[in-house]
C-alpha cells in the first residue's frame, strides 16, 4: 500500500513497550544530511494540463445497487484492481482497473460486529490479501475476490504499515498526566511481532506534547516508497523521513516563511500545553504539518496542512529545477477534455484527501459524478472529443446517483 | 454550506444581443482564477450583469447592449481589481475573447483592495451580496435589494426564501432587530446603509450538523451602525374618523430602543408592539398591499395603544456560541368598543324539528391591558441561561343589553329573556421563570449523561369581578314561570402556578447493553402545582323591599389545588444513510414512555363541593420521522406521530354552583364525570425544491383521533325554551383533519409571480344528548385560499385572493336534519407607482355568505387611495383614502358547532374618506457615507 491512515483512538489501551526489554534502541541517525527545501506557497505557479501532465485517464466506476458507494476514503491500486474503502457505507469495494465492479467486503455482514467502522485497511503485496484490522489483537484477511480467508492474530500492535514480509511499522503516541511514568516510543518496527527498532522515545506521563494537543485530522504517518520502504512523518514536524526495516533517516527538511511556520519550540513549550489546537485554529496560515508525500522521479508531491480551509494546499516541487507548482491551480484544457483533474476548486474530495495514492508514476484522485456532469456543461462549445469510455458514460449514465470517478495522471518529468 | 450560484442577468432585452466572453488570469503565477467575480457596468457605473468565473476561469455574458461603452471589472479576494473598457460592435454580436490579468495585492488587507465592489462572493461558508454593487433608487430599502438578488424570493406573505429554503431568522449585525420581525428590518433599513447581505446555515446542535437552519444577516456599513427611524402620522376624515401613530426607534451597535403610540376609531387594533412596528414601516406604505382598517371586525373600536421595546447586547458581536442580552417590552392597550349584533341560532331538537333562538345584543366595553416583560439570556460555551420576568394588569368595564327569544321554526316565540349586565373586572399577574440548559462536553465525558435542562416558573395573581345583572324572563304559555332577577356579584380570587421541569441524559451507557447504546435515553419530569382561592359574595335584590339580600347558595369561599406530575423516559434512535455528494437520509424513531399522576382537591364552604380526586394515566407518545435530502434536487420530510393525552374534569364541571340567572343556559355539574383520553395519530409531509430558480415548496398535514369518555353535553330544553346543560362522558367523538399548503414562485427578469394555495378540511363526529335522546352531529368543514401575487419591477403589485369555505352538519339520532353554510370572498388589489413619488392603489372584495335558514348576503367592499411622497428622502407622505366606496360593508356571522348553526349581522365600520399626513424621521449614521 502507498499510504496508510493510522488512527489513534483516544482512551485506547496503552502500548507498554518497555515490556519488550531486550529491544535494541536505535537513535534514527541520518546516514546523509537531509536536503533542505525552502517552500513559499505564495510563489507556486499554476499551468494547464497540457503544460504539466503527460497522461490523464478518467475512469468511471460501475454503479449498481451492489456497487453503489459514497466517496473514496482510501485507495489501493494493484495491477488488476482498484481497492476502495468507503467509510460511509462501511465497506471495501473492488473494481477492475477499467471500472467494472468486481467484489465487495462488508465486515458488518460477515461478523455481526454491529457498529464497528472500518478505519483503514492494508493491502499486503506479499500475500495479496486485504487485511482489515478489527481490534488491537487481530485482523481479518480477504482476497481480492472479496472472499474471507482467515482471521489473523496481530498481537498487541494495533495495525501499521507492512514494511516487508512479516515486518510491520506502526506509530503510536499517548501522553497524559494520568498515565504511568514510563518511556514509550513513537515509531516501532517489528518483525514477527517482536520489536526490532524503536524511535523517538518520550515519557508518557511528562512529555510536553499532550494527547489533547494532537490534531488527528489528516494525520497520516506513512507513504510507501516501495515494498520495503516508506516516507515517515511526525505531527508538527517539517522533516520528511525515509523508513526501511533497518533504518530511519531524515531525507528532506522543509522550511516555510516565518508567517507560515510553527514557533520553534511549539512541541516543547509547556506554556502551550492544551492550547496547541486553539493556537492552530487561531493562526490559520500556519502550516502545522505535512501529508500526502509521493516521489516520482524528481517530482516531490506533498500537501501542506493548515486550517485555512478555502486555501490551496497540494504542491509539486521539482527537485532538479526547484520549481514549485500548485496542483490545485492546474486548469483543465483539451488534454483533460476540459474536465478538472481534481475537484480542488469546486468540491471537497481533493481538499480532504489529497492524492489518494501513487502507482507506477501515476497519481490518483477522485471526485463525484455530479461534479463531472456539471463540468461537462462548461465545455459544450469547445472543440474536442471524449475518449469512448467517457463519451459513453456521459451520454448513457447521466445520473446524479452514479459512483465517483477515479482520475489518474502522470506528470511530466522536466517541470 | 452548499449554496449553489449561477449568474443571473439583472437586465435583459431581446434587442440586446451582444456577447462578451473572457478569461480571468493571474499571469504572474500562470493560472486562471476560478470563482472570480466579473461584473459588466455601463459607462455611468450601473451594474448590467455579473457572473462568477467557471473552472476554466472563463465568463460568458449574453444580452449586452451593442455599440455602447461597457466596463468589465474582475474582482477576487487578495487581488487588485482589474478592469477593461469594451464596446460590442453594432455589426457583430460577439467580440474576441478578452483576458483580464489580475495582480496580487501585496501587503494590503484584502478588504482594502476592492474599490469596484463585487456583487456577490462566497466568503468561506457564507454567501455575501455587496449592497453597493446594486444600483437602486436612492430611497430603496433592503426589501428592494433582496428582490434583486439571485436565488432570493420575498414572498407576498413576508416569508423570505433563499434557493427554496426558508430563512428562519433575519438579523442585523448578527443581532435580532427590534423584536426580529423581518418586515421591520427589510422595510425600514435603507439599502444605502447596508454593507452586505450574508446568507448562511447555522447548526442548531453542533453534534448534528444536519440540524441546521437558514439565516440571513444584514451587515450595516460601519458608519451606519447607529441611527434612528420612525413614523409620525395623523389623519382625519368624514364622520369624525381619525387615525394617528407615532413611532421612533433608536439603535446603536449594542442598544436598541423604540417607543410607539397609536390611536384611531377605524378598527385598526394591533394588540401587541410588534404589530404596531410592523405597520409603521417606511416602505410599508409603498407599492405593497397596504395594511387596511379591518372592515370585517365586529363593531366599532376605538383603540389607544402604545409601548416600548428595548434590547441591550452586553457583547457587541454575539454569535451562535456566545450571547449576553437583556430585552424588555412594555405594551399598554386601551380599547373602547361597541358591538350591536343580531343573530339567529338554530338548534336541531328531537322529533319536533328545530328550535330557533333570536338574539339581539348591544355591548359597550372599555378596558386597559398592560404587559411588561423583561428577559435576560446568556449563552456561553455549553451553558445557556434564561430569566424572564413578566407582569400584567388588566381592567375591563362593560355594559351589555341582550334580548333573546326562543321559538320553534315557523311558529311564534315561546319565551323571552331580557338581560342587562354591568361588569367591572380587574386582574393582576406576576411571573418569573428561570432555565438552565447544559450541553455536555462529549470529548471529555463521552459516556456520562451530562446533558441537562432545568426550568422553574412561578406565577402569582389576583382578580376582582363586580357584576350587576338584571334578567327578565317571560313565558308565553305559562306566565307563572315568569321571573325577574336582579343580582349583584362581588367575586375575588387569587392564584399561584408553579412549574418545574427537567430533562437529563443520555443514560444509555449506564443502563443499556452495548449493542443498544446507539439509542439515546433521557429522563424527563414535569411537575405543576396550581392553587386557586375564591371568595364570592352574591346579593339578590328583593323586588318587594328593594333591598339586596345575601344569596347563600352562590356566595362562599373555596380553595382549589391541582398537582400534576408527569415523569417520562424518552428513547430516541437516529439512523443515518449518507452517500457523499448524492444524498443524506435520516430516520428518527422516538418513544416517550410517560405516566401522569393528577391530584385535585377542593375545599369549599359548600360541602357538596369538597372533592378530592387522584388519577393516574399512562400517556405514551411515539414518533417516527424520515428526512430525505437529495442534494441539488429536493428535500422531503415525513413524520408520523401517535400521542395519548388525558383531560381531567375541573371543579366547575364536577360540582359547580349553578347560577340560574340565564334561563337559556343553566349549567349543571356531574360529580361522576371521568377523565377523557384522546388518542391522536398525525402525519406531516413537507417538500422543498433545492433548485435555485422558481422556488417550490409544499406541506401536507393529516391528523386522525378519537376521544374516549368525551365530555359531552346533555341538554334538556323545556317547553318554554329553557335549557339545562349537563356534562356527561360519551363515546364516539372522532375527528379527521387535513391541510395542504402549496407555494410556487416564478421569477423573471422584471416580473415575479407567486402562487400560494391552502386547502383544508375537517370531518368530525360530536355526540350529545338532546332531551335524553342520543344525537351525533357529523360535520364537514372545508376551507380554501388561493393567493396569486404579481409584481412588475417596483411599478405594479397586484394580489388576487379567493377564499371559499363550506360547513355542513348532519344530525343523526334526534332527526336526520342537515345544516350548511358557505362563505366566499374574492379579493383583488392593485397598487401602481406612477412615479417614485406617487402611488395609487385600490382593492375590491366581493363577499358572499349563505346559510341554512337564511337568504344569504352579498356585499362588496371597494377601497382606493392615492399617496404622494414629498421631500428629497421621500420622508413626507400625503395620502387620501376612500373606504367602502359602495357603502355595502356588512359583517356577517356565519358558523356552526355540533347541532347548532348561527347566522347574523353586527354593526361595522362603513364608508368614510380620510386624509392622512405622515412623516418618517430617519437617519442612519452621521452625514454621508464614504461608500455612497
């Protein structure tokens, strides 16, 4: 999987890592110095689809009573399938890459689990199973045909990023004065459920950054680089780390203009305790974190998190030319059939989720069919031709109840 | 908030066919600007049309004048305005695509950058219309502005809708304005004092974002946030008719104070301060359908009314999360009325057909009512506090002379009863109520039942009635039964009412198994304790000695206490179904398990009135409701409710002191009367279209019920027409009611058409005994109102209204006798603005009333008036009105209840002519506004 939403639940059981006493501590030193990236969002350029993008494909997803769903909260792309999590219908849907409905997993039906909501899932590239965490002690495994395979014991590790066969990385942070005076670690890499590496120790009772200071929206820690490596992000930290089973190092250090930056001592200044969320809310231009990080050749994609909701926040930085582009401002043209490549200007999908995943150089996003139909009207007087699939979709299936569409795009490399 | 927006042309003409197409770009950063506002102005800065750019950054204007210099202005938050001068050539209808290149306004506050004001913009979740962008007449009011705004409809009945959704509250600078009546706001505030009109949705409960209401805020320009407005008016006409009103209202950022007084002898009775303010607006006497003297009101009234309204906000910018406000209202109402009426009431009797009662009465009444209320509200964080104190004092004096006679249909009368009474009544009440509402902090205490609401109220009051009553009864057949009673009453009473109610919960996490915890459980309780103490002294005049003698039976004292305790456990379950960008559906199931304990005790100097009773009743209710919101299409609401309620016989029904002074109505008690229980099932259905153009919404309500142990009437009528009424428990009281309300608006460039239809009906079965024979009255009531409102610019407003109502009652038991009556009224009113100064309006109403046993009445009321405004700000109005030009006004009484039907006439206001001068003192802010 390319990214993974780690949802830390307030009041969930605590990870008492000290129980694994024999674990070797690794400091997470960087073998290389991180690359400094100076990013001023106000200077970001826009452009048209033709200027910036090599290829863009719109894939409508089949709508029938069985396959109907709300929006894409998590997307995994395999060679054959789109695997989609929709939290509204609490289901995982599998469509072929052409958009035909293939299978559906509804945990509720299979296990009578009542109100349980699927927070996220893992696609295991080694076993080709879809792993759905059910509690901190076990997951359910399904195959890509939607069939139940097995119930899998995952010990006490919550769920995390699959970083190799039997290797798992997970992030956990719980700090509250009511907790025991003990040391825990934010990031742990475990093999066969035994901690292998531990990073970022903190005292659960006395750490200055409290649970109630954590902003969990868009709190995604891992973005996969390949089968055994991933980008790793910490909350309120402008450093982009690279994680592999054995190592963790800082790859890029982001620097923003002062007016957009968190105070240097933001996580350690105890006078800010319990006030960090309101600080971020009141200083809407401050970037409080990074997310949706993908690297394709020299293009580094990322999203800047702030509370200025109507503002743009997804960017592309070319590491060779140092050009900064704003994804939200790319305007459609003939190459995209005058259809927007994201709904950044007209909807909420891209604002909330950014690029959903990356696969073989393509980035994926989605928006609603309703948005597609509305945009189609704008191009009525333009001279262009839709590809057959899209033409058929727009003409035959014009129905406001249709499923969202998936847009995949590959950016030019010489930007 | 999902407020869609598409461009709407403000002006259009088939001869104007010029097109201007273009794109708005930030070329320094190489992108197009989406949702930038592009407006086309004429050379003299008049707004012709505006749009927001599409996702390609493009705009496309049609229908622009050719060969005319135009200015195209693009505005975007954070950018400097960009403008281009263009002229569409006469020979072409289209120009080449133009590009407006915008530059960022570096280091400037976005608000300061804009010099050419964009007509509309989305500011986060708020849709904002900039008043300055809309060029209207200098004397235009907010109402004129709203009518220009795309998606906004101001309905003939005063309702405002935005994209089909009804605006629940109109605020000024975020606060209620002089009581919150939207008409007071939109017809008094000049358009030029307005900075922005903001439309947004406000969540009523933060935990349920869908429970939201549409709000409108009129944001005044900073320099116009204080001022005054009002009306001083006096008129005098033929037959001594006069009217006058004086109103002045002051406001600042935090304080509002208004004072009003009015007096007339033309049946304009307001009854409360908000009606007076509502009918003293600057705009109200313009092209709209004017507030008329009430020609249908019975009698002639001479009201003198007045009061003040005060509001102070301790925080200048209250919002949904914080509020700290003191309000006070005082109203005094004095009225002198005289009603002369003549009616005929037909009662269906046993086998010997019907009884006809003729009544002629002359009632003179004068009285004063005063009401002072003071309210303090505070809302901060999770707590809402409210304290309300209210005091009332009323004095009424009346003189009533009645002549009654009774006979069978077609025969002479059998008996007559003449009454003269003089009454002096006074009453005082004082009450105080305090409430606290606490919402729980769900993030800190997810499982505790921490949400609660508690309310306590206390009322104390006293009353004093003095009455002199002289009745002469004469029987045609047996003169021995003739009687004359001359009675004097001195009744004193005092009462206290206390009410304590609370609700606490959700308890689900404590009492329900995990799999049922999605059900919301609250504990509720309501306790009422009322006491009533009465001291009556009744004297009868001895016709021989002319001395007043004590009436031992009717005199005495009593102490009555009622305790009503209603504990309840309420279970609610919400089930949501959502599909992003497509629909939201919600099903709510609610059960209220409620028990009622009712205790009453009466201690009286008459032993037969010493009664103690205890009742316990299970009075559950349940409701199921469903909401279906299909985004961009429609929103439907359905609800089905079932409720059981109980009614308990009062001491006056169980063991009254029977006063036989009125022999045509002698009320006897029934100590064996049992409580009645009503079961009612009701269904509501509402639909509103979410489309921006041509708003459409409708509501349907149907209810069905039956009453067990209905308090029915058993009437014994003797040979000379004397009636004695007894309360009896009866079965078979059922009803079925329904009402449908349809509303549709069509908005064109210069014209607006609104159609509103209300139709309703009621079928009921009322059982009774008539001379010991069981009778049931099966009645059908049907009423319909169609209203069509048409407006052309500000020039013409026309209203057509058709009312039709029908009542039929069929007796079953004593005789299969049928009554029916019909009322029909057709009203047409037209108002025409000849110029900005002159308004001529006229309205005509054709009335027709017909009833069983009468020949029917047709009459037409035609009114006309002309008004002329003087001075620069149109502050002075001269008006001449001619009312009831045809001299036909008649007030018809026409109604039916059970096995009786009443038809008659009263004295009414008739033809007069009146000349009125009104002055509207107004000032918003100091001097000229810089933005003007």
